[in-house]
């Protein structure tokens, strides 16, 4: 399996109202837990008066890293219904958050489960789900004089430059799809004074 299903772009402000409470759905394509923490902090800054920020995420090609958080709602009434929608849609590398503004009427556990599920479902359905090819990170170290050659090679195979450091020698971190992994690997192996390694 060399691809996974995820969102093409973020989805915001999907609003559901239930007995005076307002539920607002958000979804992002995410690559790491650090990015997820950043998204949650930003959302809390944007909605400081919300009663709850419940969320779930899946990371990894098989969704091997995941979490569901009820953020103060009764256990299993919010995070899990959101997470189950990620499973139902067969998507990964996604964070879904449902922000709740309490409206004064309690919904009960079954009411909460239903509403969080519906809000997460509507949020995912408002987005475009696409298949993305699995990407690998590549570290390449080389002398300064080979800079143009290495950049040209990476560019030819559609690699995205994530980081570039230059001191006594140059170091690039790039990401590229599995399709190009062998070709680029073969060509880098033939270059003198170049060392590289793949991550993932």
C-alpha cells in the first residue's frame, strides 16, 4: 500500500445547532503531533469562550497513531464519535475538532454522541477526500560545489525541500514519493562525496 486517503484542504466552520448549543466542526490535513498541538492552540485562541474543544486524529498510513479527546464532556461521548467518523471515511493524517458553545440545555450522553458524530460527519463530507502517495524524507549531505547538481536532481523528481543548511558542507532534507525513491537513490549513489539516508 503506497497511498492513503486524506483531505485535500482544511474545512472550517461547519455549524450544527442542537437545543441551543452550537457545535462547530473543523478538519485539517496534518503530518505530526507537533502540528496537531499547534492547530489546537490556535483554535482555542480563536474560540476562547467555547465550553469544549473535543477532537480526534489519526496519523500514519494505517492510522497507527491516534487519539480521541472528550475535553470535559462525559467519557466516550465526544472524542470517540469523532474518531469513529475518521474510521468510517477511511482517512488518516487528519485532525477533526468540534468546538461546542453550551446553550443551557443538557443533551445527555446519547444526545452528545449523536451530535458530535453528525458534526464530525458533516465536516468530513464538506471536504474533498483524495488519495495521497506515501512520502519519504531524505537527508542528503554534499560539498558546496555540488549544490546545483543535487538541487537539479531533486527538482527533476519533484522532491520538496523541507530544510537546507550550509556550513563546511551542505545538508538538505527533502520529501519525495515512493515512485521516485529508487531512481533518486541510484543516482545519488553514483555521486562522489555525497551521503544520504531515507527516513520513514
